[in-house]
C-alpha cells in the first residue's frame, strides 16, 4: 500500500465525514485544534473502550475510542461502480495533455458528504483529486471520468489495472482482530470535542 496516498486520502476524511454522520460539531479557531494522532496496523485485540494494533515494525499501539467515531469500510470495487453523481477521490498522474491517469480511485456513495480538492502531492506530477463525477465514458479497458472538484474539473482516465475501492459507512462491530485499520484522532480539550476517524480495509487491500 502506498502510504503517501493512503495518508492523504484518509486526511481528507477529517473534513468530509460520511453519509449519515451526526450533526456537524462547531469547530473552534484552528489554533485550538489538537494535532492529529495517526496510527495504522493490524487489530490484535479490541474492547469496549479501546483497540490494540500491531504496527508494521512489530510494536503495539493502543488507541482509546472517542465518543461516536466516524468509521468507514474500504473494499475492492470495479470500473462499473464509477457512476455519475458518485463522489470519488483519486491519486492520478498528470499526462502531457493535462489530463490525469489514475493510479487509484476511491468511490463514495452518491450524496455522501465530502471535501472537494485538487491538490499536488509532492513534485512528481501526481494530483489528489476529490469531487463529484459528472460524466463517465467507457473506453477500451477502462473509463474516462470528469470530476468536478468545486473550483474546476479534471478529466481522469481510469485504466483496468488501477486500484479501485469503495468507501461505505461502517460500525464498531465490523472492527475485528486481524483487520487492517487506519486511525486518526484529535483528542478532546476544554474548547474542542475531539474527532476520530477509523478506516477498515478488507482483506487484500
């Protein structure tokens, strides 16, 4: 898994929330928001109050659940699931004609809350594009999608070999030992109620 792309995509979820999420909590000035704590690994154990992960280096990390975390399940998807009206987030490489070639693309359900963006990742010409699909054209072995990211549009070719996933709301019951998870937590303070997003990856991702 490409950590850079994963980190960028999950970071967007801090702004996005998900369909069916609770009423937005007022956010205080940026200077009062605690730094994000990010942990990822394999779930070793879980209780009602916390879960313990085995990280890539073999060490353990225990993360306490905040009240009402935003939980998302990421599963493999197909080209046929990229539809007009869907929200997508894609890591795509800029081509000589100015369009993008997708390395990976995540699909969110129509109507899901989201954060529109078209951001450069490093200096390699890779963009992180997040927005609503307006058109989908079938081409040999893939799709050409037009993504409206709010202040403009970007045409992205999604080849058959691209990593395609779907993101759907999940519950704490779906976090089980052996699952791969990515957790971002901003701890509560006297002026901030805290925020936690938990992303669960199905087998093979």
